[in-house]
């Protein structure tokens, strides 16, 4: 009799066999192929890497024509276990040509044990031993989902209390809709919407973690001064050049999202050769920029920007391949709640009927190894996520 074993529980299966405890991680590292894609490698290096991977017992996929150096740069797909990659990294570390030393260091960083956390300016630490859920508080009259619109401070307080009771780890407060085609709101009006809400929630719920959803530096400054803990910038710090100074002043963590153009025109900018690779590279570059401002990995969160300058198919590809973002060493956020892609997939249903589709996206975030989801319906998402986490553990 043969019984298939779920690869996620390989270490447990090895333990059940009765292997020596010391050997369990050794066997587990040999058990699962982890495909890794190397982007824009010098072609001679790609050929060397192919041979070195074969030498350590793995393999590497290179393009047709690579062996004759048809192109200057190529992508390479490594097919190996963590054991193979450790051996490969050690070999590349000795090769100071074609950029292979740096490739070796990148592989070593990927293999290094990581404990992702987000450190707030007041010293509190948000850890990710479980998926964290961010509740959406839209202090706007025109958000795409009518059920999320909050017209008064009292309504926002009531919703905040409900979401915190239902298990929200973060409350994300926004005063400007960024739905496709939306018009920008003046900074004065945006501040008038969000600052009183932040102040009221901070006073009523002093331990709550609050995020301000804005790309305007003045609004971010006012919100952070009023008690917000995290900046959620849909432009990844590109929209307002003064945002860098705000982050430096308040030492706040930042969520960096991928978008092209502005909410008004972004859906005309959906031309990608490979949307997953391009979004991943963009966010890695923006994270490096944020670190150049003095932030650390504990102050940066990545968001692929579902629905922002992407088609339905591109959004689905990003959610399917969300794991592409989890290799950089930063927490990853998926914000797909009730968005139009869900409506399109399920038969052009309205936002009011997209709860079940949203739950599916949140569960995919768990499978992909992401750390946070941003949702309208906290209770339902928390329950679905905790059930899946229990099954997987």
C-alpha cells in the first residue's frame, strides 16, 4: 500500500516514521523542490549555473539559445531543494565574475531563517505567527462598496468597535476613494474626514493599531500626529515627494502598493509582459528606496495592488502567484476584498454579493504565505482564515 503525503507536512511525516530528532530538518530540506526564478542573469552565468545545479543534484531551466549566448541577459528557473541551493550558493560565492557572487548572496538571504514582524514607532510589535486581518474604515461618500461608507465620527467609532471585537488586528482609515476612475479629494477635505476619526478611535481604543490610507504627505502628517501608526500609500512613496520627510519624522511603518498612473487613468495602463515579475521587481525597488530613507525590513509591507492598473486576468495571476512577493523578506498584504475582479469571475455580480469570493482570496493569501489581508468583513474573514490555519497546522 502507498499513501501520498501532503508536502506541507513532510517534517511531521518524518517524525512519525521515528527518525532521530536531529535528522528531521535535514530530511525535510531534501524533501521538496522549491522552484526559484532568477531574473536578468548574464547569459554566461546562466550556463555556469545550469552546470553547477546539475553538479549538486538539482537542475536549471534556461532558454533555447542560451548555450550559444544568443541574448545578453536571460531568466533562469532553478529546480532544487534547499539542500541544493545551499550547495549552489557556496559554489557561486567563489565566482567573482558575471555577477555570480551577488547571486550566491541572494540565494543565501532567501534561505536564511526569517521572523517577519512590523515594528511601530511607539515600540509595539506586530508579529505574524498567524494571518493578520485589517478592517477597512472608509470615511468617504463614494467608495465602490456602499456598505463600507461611513459618514460621521460616531458611525466610524461604532464600526471600529465592531471590527476590533470581531478580531481585526489593524484598522485602515481612508478619506479618499481610489476606485478606478475616481477623482482626487482636496487635502483639506481629506484631513477633515480622517483626522477626527483617528483621534476618536485612538481615545476610545488606545491599544488599537491604526493605518492611514493616503498618498498625500500633508494628510499623512496630520494623521500620524493624531494617532495613526502605519502609512498605507497606494503610490509606494512616488505620489508625493514630501512623504519621505513625513516617514523620517514619525518613524512609521509603510505599506507600499503597486499602481500605475492615478486612480482616474490607471485602467488604461495595464500593458505588462509578465505582470507577476514586473510587480515583484517594482515592489522590491520601492522597498529598497524606503530602506534608503532609514526604514528597516520591520517598517515595510508589500501590496501587489489588486485592481490597480490590472485586468481581471492579471489580478488573478497576481493572487495565484502571490508567493513571488514573499521571498523578499517583507510582510505581504493582499487587499482584494469585494473588488471588481471577484464580481467579474462570479458572473458580474455587484459588490454587495462578493463576500464568498473575498473569502476565497483571503484563503489563497494563507496558502501563499502572505501575512495580512485587508477586508470589509472582519468576522467572516477571521473565521475562515483561522479554520484554514487550524487545518494546515
